[in-house]
C-alpha cells in the first residue's frame, strides 16, 4: 500500500483499524468528492481530500472503541454523508463483524448516496429515509450523534424514542463543555469522556445511562 495513504491515517494507528480499511476509506472519499460536485452533501469548507480525511474520516473512526460489539445493530442519527455511520460500517466490515449499521437521514439525495456507498463497498447497513423524531420504540445497541442536533435535543430524543439501547456517543466541539454542563442540570448521566484525536478543543462522550432529573413544579395560583 502507498506509504502516503498510510501516513494520512497515522492517527488511527492505536485503534483496531486494518490497512484494508484505509482502501475502503479512499474509495468512500472519492465518492464523496464526486457527489459533492453535483449536490452539497458536505460543507465546501471541508471538501478537500485532506480535510475529509482529517475532519471527517479520522474524527468518525476514533469512536470505534466505544461501539458495543455485542449488539446486532448500531444507529447513526441524522447520518448526512455517512459520518460516522458509513465510517463505522467500513471498520466493522474489515473486522469481519456482522453488526448492522442503521443510518437515519431524511434527505432523499443523501439517503440515495448512502445506499450507493453501501452497495459499492459491500457494507452491512440499512438506510432509513425518515425523520427519526417521528419514530417511537426504537431498539439498538450503540447510538451515534455527530453534527446532528444540539445535545439537549438528542438526549430528549433518545429518552423519548428509544425503548432499548446500550450507549450513546456524542462528538462535542469547542463549546461542548458549556453545553454538557448545562445538560447536566436536567439529566443524570453515567459517562466516559475522551479527548478528540482531531481537535484539541473537542472531546467525545460515551454515555451509558440517561435519567431525567425530577424538577419540582410550582403552581402560580
């Protein structure tokens, strides 16, 4: 394999990611760049190959240690162009893990793109072109949320719409600490925090348990 390709993904050396995975990443990136010429599936600011690798692929791949491998499914909320869902599906394929990755994306064009990628790379995915807020009693293993909705909205969604799940992974950006601390006013959270590989101001949260805090209601009358 080209040394330049290996160097591009060197930040993933400590994770369980094979060389074959990098080739799938390269094919996936080519599909993103090609599709992005026609429709805006990722931001033009991060649409160069270098940016896609650093800002999207490596950023998404770093959560693989948080994914519960003992479950049949993992779910990506608002998958967009497939980060992290497609990235995780690529890693699972090359690990010979048969877990199914459920990708929720209400955009028709992005959903079709996810199907094209899944077919070309032979991934074990299921794409739902639906608004996940309208679906109840969902069951899954790991839930992934990256650049989807604000943390309080996602916590409420998971609490209300998922009847069964193992853990919830959040990608938290620069303002993440404030949002996280504020969220803890309303929720009791059992979690593990991990520093991001791609940005010193960012971090990951692996939340195992979500409990809504009971707040006293005062009657004005």
